[in-house]
C-alpha cells in the first residue's frame, strides 16, 4: 500500500514559515508522501528556500509567477489581485458568497494558479498554513472529495489595527465560509484558539505550540557568559514599530557600555539611520547596535546561544499581536537564553506560567525595561538561572517532539 499523500500549502515561502517546515518534516518522518506548495514573494526568501530544499527529502512545488525580475507574468497576477480588492470595496450589496469569492482572490497573489495546481495534484489530505491558502485548499479538497485542515498561526481577522477595515472584513468572510468544514483547526497560542472558538460556531481549535527542538550541538554549547549584557532580537524585516526603540532608550538609561543589541533581519538604510539617531540621542555607542541580516531557520537557534537575553517586544497594536505567541519566545527557549517580554496578554500569560525563564515589562514602559536590564547586569547568578530554566523547559516540555505528537494525532489518514 502506498503512503498517504499530504499536501501543505502556504502563500509565501517555506523558509519564512518554520511551523510549516516542522510539520512537513514530522509527516515525512512518519512515513507520509509529503508535498509543500508555495508562492514566490521575495528574492531573499527564494534563495533561502533553495538552501532549505537541499536538506529535505519531501517534495515541493512553487506555483504562480516565477518571474523574479517582475516581468509580464508577475504584472498579470498582480493586476488580478488588485482588481479583486477594488471590486470587494465597491461590492457592498453582493451576497456573502460572492464577496467571499472576491476576498479569496484579493488575499492570494496567485489564486487561480494555486487552485488549478491543487485541483490536479492528487492528495489524501490538505493543510492550509495561512489565510490566503485556506480557500484554494478547501476548494481543491472538495473537488477531489477529500479533507482539509487549517493551521491558524495568527488570528487573521484581528491582524490589522483597524478591526473594521477591509483586510479584517475579507478575513472574516473567508474564515466563516471555510473553517466550519475543516477536519481540524490548529492554533499557535491558547488565546488564538480561544478567539476562534468565540467567532466560529462548531470549531474547537487544538493548540500546537510553536516550539522547536533543542539541537544536539546546542545542548552542550556553553551559554554566553562574561560581563555586560548581550541582547538579541530577530524577525524577517526590521521596523520602527517593533519595540526596538524602547530597548535603545533603556540601554541609554543603563549607562553601561557593555550592553549590546544584535538585530537579525532585513533592515533598510532608513531604519538603520533612525535607530542610529535614537542611539546617539540617548548616548548609546553606535557600535553597540549590530545588524546581522537574515539567517537560515535551521541555523538560527545555534546563533542565538551566543547571547544572554532574547527580546520579544510585541507592541500590541492589533488583537492578533496581543494574543499571538511568536517564534521568538520558543526560539529563545531552545537556545537556552533568558527572555524579556512585553506584557501583551499572550506573553503575560506565558511568563506567569513560566516565571523563571525571564522578565516582563508593561508595553512602552522604558523605565521598567531599563530596571530589568540593570538587574540582570548586576545579578549574574539570576541571569545564569534564567538561562538554565529556559533550556530545561525547552528540553523537557516546550519542544517540537512533544508538539508534533499532538499534530500527528489530528490526521485522518
């Protein structure tokens, strides 16, 4: 008997979606025939995808425009997406079904290309890994007479700061139309699961934490020691609304030249200039703000072990931002470093459940953040204990080996 075929779908790049990659790896290890279907979005991520695929044995397929130079094919699909969004704005009198049809094309850059491929790609089970992938997955599953699932990495109707805006309206329609018919819905945090239970009747999302496995090479690697304090933050893109300004101001209050901040991610010249000006204004040496660019997801945790504290500085600008638990928290745990968190509801719930891994501060309270930094600088033993607790928690409880069993138990095939 041939292995069941499972197809995981995202509207972006696998390398920017470690949750999808972990699921694909777990399915392949469990003996399934796995295909990851994705779309082109950015050149830097496309290059990292190629490195990722060289280390994996599951299959992959990019659909839609392959015109990396933004050629005619790119222009055609982009125009279709823009036209769908314009029609959605104007279509206040249409039925929910017709508005949903417009919304699903507006949120996915290559909707028609994706749907065409999925309908003709035989699969025993489909898993959509973001909102834009949900509609084509559901339609393809229906066409093939099979089942589908949805992984809610975010609370999509709450991603925008404007809860009544067009993005939220489109997400609400797509979720309401397709989620009730999913075989299962998984969620990346307890609060995301709770919100979906409130708004979609009849679904009961299962929490699959965004945890990582502690790499063998990391288990025995000494945690960063010495004087001062080495702070680290990472994301795909570096912006001014990500809490980094608070950290630089707090570093200035500390008046300790041995406090450094290393930033992983794509930072524009404008962002670097603005953060640099902020550092100068608050007497933080410019050399203490370091930029490392993007790093392959498989190598990130080992990179993070070189630091003392990982920063999870969510500003709480939207409902989703308030209730999500990002990759940052679980990556820092797996690296065995202390964590400093802003007190969004999700992160406050987390630190109350695991108080020994780090400290939290009220969003925007720079004085409180500075006091945390000062305490960690002056009490090295406290820092060592936080690191040890992080590594222990990741090793024994919050790791992918535990979470993947919960994931595999959801499968119908």
